[in-house]
C-alpha cells in the first residue's frame, strides 16, 4: 500500500493523473517535424494502449498532426509534447488508416481544436462509420483493462486521395494512397520541404503487426512506391524513424514470406506445413516484436492470397 501511495503522490507531483498516458518525448527528425516513438508491441495495460508513432509538423500557419494515437488519453499526451515545442494551434490532423491505435486520439485534439480539419482516405472514413470505430474502441478498452475508457471516435470528415497535394503555411503535403496495402484504407504522406515520408503501417521497423485487412501484393507495391519517393527520413507506423533502408528491410520480409509460401504451396503443402521452411529464411526478423504472434497468421493470409490468384 505504501508503494501505491508513493506512486500516486509521484503522479500528482509530475502533473499526471492516474488516467493519463505517461509522457514520451517528441524527437526532432527534420527542421520542423517531430515524432513521438511509441513502445513496440500491442495495446496493453503496461503501455496504456499507446504504441504507435504520433508526429507533428510545425508550419507558419499552425501545426499538422499525423496519427495522434489510440485514445483520448494518448491524444492528450501528444498535445503536451506539442506544447513543449510550439504554441501554434493544431489546424490539420491526418490519419494514415482505419486501425484505431493510430487515430482514436483525434478525440483529444478535437476537444481543444474543434475547427481543425481531420483528414483520411475515403475508405478509412467509410470503414470507421461502418463498425471499425466501435470495434477498435472495444478492443483497446479490453486490452488495456479499461484504461482508455471515455474515448469517443472523432471520425475524419475530409477525404484525401491518391497524388493529392495541399499546402499549409508554406509546407507541401503530398498524399499517396496505395490500394489494398496494409489495411485497404492507407495513405502515406510526403512532407516535401522536410524530406520526410510518413509510411503508416505499410512499413514497420522491428515490429510485425496484423495483415488480415490487407494484401501482400498491395503492401509490397506500397513499399516500392515509398522507395521511389525522394525523402531522407522515413517514419514507420511503429518502430524507429530512419532512412530508406527500413522500407527495404520490411519489403524483404513481405516478399520472402510470400514467395516462399507460393513455392511451398505449389508443392502441395498446407500453411502449417510450410512454417519451418519459411521461418528458416526469415532469421533476421525472428526477434522483432510480434513475430511469434503474427508469423503463422501471415502465412495463412499469404496462402489465401495465393489461392485467389
């Protein structure tokens, strides 16, 4: 009990209530661009449901936020980090896809900046209205044992499409919308003057996530699209920001798994019979977060895609 009491006193002294996500520092990756690198892994009690990479770009007109996290609590944490860098208002919020760990933090931003434009792929907006928002709210609430409760879905209202450009305060944002990639609702965002490309979950670094809403072919094509962008810094949906090499490494994972599964399928093997052969070719990835959970599932997704070809 003494330990719990001391913890509560420490939280209050730090200005954090028991229902606030602990602070993660915003790291500057370009002259006007910051990324908050979340921990690897799935939403949990330990990480308070926060595990993506929220980011913000400061323009002369205001702040553009990308993927403010999984809950109103995470969104408030993102706002605290923004306020450490600038007092400019948030004027645009971009959500890279429909998976709620990236966008349910919209709630916190909307509370403070109700006139901000919330933007996403048209299919993300449609999917959120048609059950995905409710599903993700319930899932993250369950995985965090209620920590994220109170979050409400602020669904984007402004659709953005393939090769759309818009300029905010002297900064150009170019949208890529690769079809049937990680989720089928994905956008990538090139901040042109900053030489930064936001990849969403089309690329992860040192982490593997679900593939059930996307396709290997589409995700590999999204990686190829990203590799063709003349950017210097690449921000994955999860994992550390780095150079173009992280795109190639993730693409290799997808390609090796899919092509090996096709070879094994042509030999008449079932998905569970391929695992050892495919695993042997993916040695560099076995220590990635989520490998043990997702590796077998990815093979099943690959086989279904092969069968549909």
